[in-house]
C-alpha cells in the first residue's frame, strides 16, 4: 500500500454535507491562524473554533500541515480568480490603467488579512509548496502576456514573455516585502508598485 503524503487530505468531500464540513474547518483554521499565528494553530483549536469534533478534523486532514496546505491552495485560487477578473477589465485599457487594476487586485488580496497571508507565504516555502503553485503562476503569466500584447511598441522589449515573468516577480517582491514590514496603506503600495512596473515595462516617462 502506498503511504499517504502528509500534506494530502485523507479524503476528498464528495457530498454537499461533507463539502460544507471541510469549508467550515478551513474557515475556522484561517481564523485561528490569523488571530493566534502559528503558536496557537493546533488541530484542537481548529476543531473548537469550527464547532466540530477533533475526529471530524482528522477525518479529512491527517495533521495541521495538511490544513495549512489546503489554506494555501484556497488562497492561491482566490488570488487567481481575482487577477483573472482584473485581466478581463484591463484588456483594452491604457497600460497604466490596466496595470493599476491588476496591482489593485493583488494588493487587496494581500492586505485583506495581512497576517494570515504573510504566514501562508512563509509556510508555503517551509512546506515546499511553491512548485505546486506553478500552474496558477503559468496561467497568470499567460494572461499578462496577452495584456502586454495589446501594448506592442510601447514596451521596453518585444519579448513579452520575459517582461511578464519579470513583472510578476517584481510585483510579488514589492507586495510581499511591504507585507513583511507591516505596511497596510493599500493606496500607497498600489501607487508604488504601479510606478515601478511602468518604469520597468515602458521606461522612464
């Protein structure tokens, strides 16, 4: 018998009731992690917050790292959805306007629950899950390339694939860096990230 990966849920909920139970557990886990940090993040605390038995938690998750991995996946999916919507709105807009919409979505996601997102970012590295998020990153990169294609001739390079990869890295570094410093001024952060990306993508004004 193949051993279960320690970050893999014990079972995938297939019925509406079990799906609801998993959602309650993950929502409670996010609340516990957000309020207490890693120090108070235990399966018992999650079960108590969710109002379910510890057995119900273990029915789906073998340990708290598996819960953390599920929270990371949920956060990544939420960010991907927000950015995909922003890409749709940005298409056809001037470069500055479009980038502002994209950056605003990313900043809003990070600062909605900054302590939680900062912890999840750290745990993603500890658990070795960055590679697992590669699919979301590739989809986002493809979306950004399509957006940049609408601005052919105004960018610093015709290699839009490289520009997209570097722009994503720059934006993430700036937003994550601000989060680590505890900066919560969304408008200022948005303005700084957009200014940096415009200078990188289109050169000095």
